């Protein structure tokens, strides 16, 4: 049985494509599920930024004299700081 991926709500009995929370899979989110989804996405961005920082540190520690590596890390830092 499908459950809402954000709040775990069960599907409606009369309309199984919609969950009891009001969300519709791959279409609409209820306000509560939208807030949960935004929180999950923010957590994911944080995890990816931390992983990117660790990779950048490792990259520079392995190839400290290589200008290309430094440019890659500069591009990473610039991309990371660009906010929507
Ligand atoms: Zn939901």
C-alpha cells in the first residue's frame, strides 16, 4: 500500500491516488506535507554541501600545487554560496 512519502498518511478509500493528508503523489502537496518536504530538501542540501566540502578539502590535500584543482574548488565554493 502506498503511503504519503512526506507524512506517512494512507491513501483515501474513495480516491486512492490521493492521500488522507490531501497530498496527491507527484502532483499536489498538502500544506503540512509541503513544509515537511522543504525541511527534507534543506537537510539534503546541507548533507550535499558537507560532502562537497569534504571532497574539496581532500582534493586540495592530494593535489595542492595543481591550478586546475584549485579552480575546481573555487567553482565549488562559488556554486555552494549561490542561493536561489
Ligand atoms: Zn502527507
